[in-house]
C-alpha cells in the first residue's frame, strides 16, 4: 500500500509506529520524566485506538483492552515495577480469554508440543533469571500468565504468523527484562532488544487480530478456522 494511502486509511496505526520507533531513540535521554512516560505509552495506546476504530465488536474491544493494559503497564512500570506488572498481568488474562474463545479446531502435534513447551519453559526460565532470588517466585508467578498468553495465542484460530509470533516476541521481551536482573545485567543486548520485541510484538498481535476479524466479517459467533 502506498505511504499516502496507509496514512489516510490507518492514521492511528501510523501514529503508533511513529511514537514507538521515535521512543526507542529517546529512551534514557534528557527528556523530562513525565513526557518520556507519555511518549513511551503512546505507541501501544494508539494501537488500542486503532483496534476500536478499525473494527466494531466485542472481540475488537477486548484486544483494545489488552493494548490499553499494555500502555498503562508501560507508564506504571516507570514508577513501580509491581504496578506495571499488575497492569500487564490483567492484559494477559484478557488476551487469554479472547484466544480461548477463538481456539483452533485442528491442531497438529507440533502445535500442541510448542504450546506445552511455552507453558512450562517460560515460567522456569523466568524463575532462574533474577540474581536476587527473593524476586524469583514473583517473576515466575507473573510468567505463568505470560506463558498462558503466548501458548493460547499460538493455538488460537488467529494467524500464527502475526498473533502467535507477536505473543512469542512479547514473551521474549519480558524474559530479557528478567535476564537484565541477573545474567545479562552488564550486557547491552536487553537495552537494544526489549523495546523492539515488545512493541512490534504488540503491533503484530493487534493488527493480526483486527485484520482477521475484519476478514471474517464479524466479531462474534465466529467459527474458528483450521489451518
């Protein structure tokens, strides 16, 4: 799609991309804290607006709520790690409910195996990462919901190449955050990868769900497709 057509038809999506990509280059800069928090949360907040504008229905409102929780988490985590994690946790639970309602009819053994692997491996890896072992169980507890979100996204009737991949990218971003508490505390990798994995994961989730809902023509009473 030509750039002008993209801007005209999906202005909220373009605004989200501009906000998120530009934030990557200003994070950690001298921009005043409040403005930086608003800048950070704007990318995913605009995805929520995009979801509401591009499709009308229960499912689109639900994925918009997931994005809104993400935007709130982006802001709160700069003030309190626990408050930010709580917002993301709520978002994961809403997403799980959406994905379970749109379960894939026919799943291959490899899809079952990968979903089960994520359910087990993500909390275990998360538990192992913090150097401060007093945080390990809290991190693992949050990661149970994170793993559930990724696994149910992967086995939902939404595309694995958008929604499924986006959920895996989100999970990888969070694991890098936990790794920065220990194993990768002195590495530049988390700083380079956390934000791109997180934002583009959310981008793929939101656009994947909305695109699929528009293609199906209805947000409710849909028959899951088997791929």
